[in-house]
């Protein structure tokens, strides 16, 4: 019998092994994008 609190295998299709759910994946992607924006902004100001 499976635990109803755990996502089934179908929900995890396409996820990398270091995230467990799609909301975690979306949070990771948004966090990386924000980090890149901040870094590019800092580089732009530094090299102006």
C-alpha cells in the first residue's frame, strides 16, 4: 500500500533527482533567475 502523502511516480516524471516536487522545481528556477539578474546588475555597475 502506498502513502497518500507522497507524490506518485507520474507526478515526478521529468524532475531531476535533487528536487522532489514541481513547486520545489519552480522555486529553484525562479531563485536562479533572480540570482542571475542580481549578478548581471552588479557586473554592469562595476564595469560601467
